[in-house]
C-alpha cells in the first residue's frame, strides 16, 4: 500500500483522506521510514494537491494532537504567522506591541526552515528563555501578562513537527500545499480566534513569485473559511533581507532597538507597524487607522519594550545575556555607486554557512554568528565603505560580494 500511494501521487492523482491518514500517521508512528516519506513529499512538491487533499491533510495534522481552547481568556486571540524570510524577526517586535495594546497574544512559533531563521531559534539565544511551556503554563502566563511566545507544545500537531524537520533537509520546503497545511493546522489547533498571515515572496523566501504568494493566500483563506476562522493575508517583499541583522542574537538585538523606538524607518520597521496594526485592528475590532495610532503610542511611551522585558523575564530569560561573536570581518564595497539590490538569498546562505541555521537535522545552531548589514538598498557608497559585518566563530565560508550587493 505504501508504494501504491507514492506511485499514485507521482502520477499526479488525488489521494483520499484514508490514504493520506495512513501514510502521515504511519510516519509519525515510525511505521514508514524517512526515505519513503521523503518520496511522497517530493511527489507532492512536484505535482501539488487538490483543495480536498489539502483540507484532508490539514485535518490529519490537527487531529494528530491536542486542540487548545483559550475561550476562558478574555478578548479576541489573534495569531500571526510568517512563511519565513531572511532576517524576519517580526514576532519579537509585534507580539509585545500587540499585547501592550490590550490584545492577548498566544504565539507558538517554529524553528528555522531552509535558509530562513525561526523565532524559537532566535529566542533561544537569550540564556534561560524557555520555549517548552505546557498548556497550563501558557494559560497562566496569558492571564498574568497578556503574552506568551513559545514553541509548539509537545502534543500540538505532532505530525507537523516530524514533517517540518524532514522538509527542511529534503528540498520540499517550498511546496504550497505543505506550507498551507502546516501553518493553518498549527494556528487552528493553537486556539486562535483570528489569524494574520505574512506571506513572503522573493529570492529569500520559500515562495519565489507573486503568483505563488497569491495562490497560497487563496488557500489560507479557504482553509480558514472551512474552519470558521477569519484570515487576513499580507504579501511582503523578500528579495531584500528584513532590516539590518541576519543571525539569531543579532536579530534579537535589532528587535530590541525597534521596541526602544531607536530605529529609523526601513523595510523591517514598516512591516512591523503594518503587521501589528492589523493584529490590533482584528483583536480590538477597530479600524486600521485607529490601530496604527495605538501601535505608535505604545512604542513611543515605552510600554511595548517593557512588555518584551516582562515576557523574557517571565519565561526565565536573561535579557542581558545576549552575545554576539567577538570574531568579525567587514565586507567592503568594491566600487563607488548606489546600492540597487541586496540579495536576500545570498545573505541567508552566508548566515547559514556560518552556523546560524541547520544544514542537516542533527546540526547545532551557533546563536552568536551572522551577518549585520551596514547599508540598505538606496544608500550611496564609496569604494572601501563597509557594506556588512560578518560575525563568525570557526571560519568564514567563501562568498562573493557582487552576489550579495549590486552597486550601480
């Protein structure tokens, strides 16, 4: 039956709920090995899935574990998810902002996937920060401080955990059906009342074209309607890294600077404003303009940063423990001109090669390494100006400045 299912999808045929359930739960239970699951994932990646298959797979994912109920917590719970991008540390900024605006935030985040970093990896660069909270701890924390940012609980969508890890190392991360089922199953099982999805598109994202982004948006909304959940989607650019920092500790430090209202407008700051405003609008059921004013106020009066400090402390973290490697090297401009492009994928590849992410399942992440941009798109530079700083521990992998920075 295993080979029949693989072959059926290889030929582009529709799999039944029973067939999908047999295969995915069989993998979760250890009855189906990695190589056969990888074959099915690749067949799905190549041939896609019908809406019915996607609804079925989402249900199988949800039913594989607990479905959380936060109905006893006052207010509308709005969850946000990003499809992942280079330098995407938005959760670290918007979760405290939204909580400071009075909307309860229960955020269960994931780890890195492919070249894109994961929120949980970033938070683990804060010494002592716990990402393995129980359902009871999550509920108590939201009651106490109105915010929690943790990893998936042990019994929440366990199929997604094992499939997520396998996708990361089998070149199947960009499958739109698998992305949709993974994200929506976690959001629905995680007890969200409303869901905001940040769909990244560009060379540094899982999705490369706007057409794919629009297809995923349509799928997310369909799945939301199927489960009676309001879903909003924002499509954002990922041809250029978000902000200045790429790498776990570096990104946490940048997020803190934004929360302290110390950063000027750039693509990262602007996206944080937009995402936070949408979440506040959905959670308080107010207009976007009203929500934007609230977001601006909590950043300016310091309550958003204070909420982040409160969050870190409550989950056992030491905010003063964040470390960046003492070893560094500058990337310098090879000519004078204006930066017309910073290739997100190339920056992400360099950060991954430095050890900021995982190339294989068993790799250990080095939280102290990464790339910090010193210039952004549109900046004028002279030959010899520092474009970025590489933070490393072991050695610096080969890279090509012209591949990362286009200067005209």
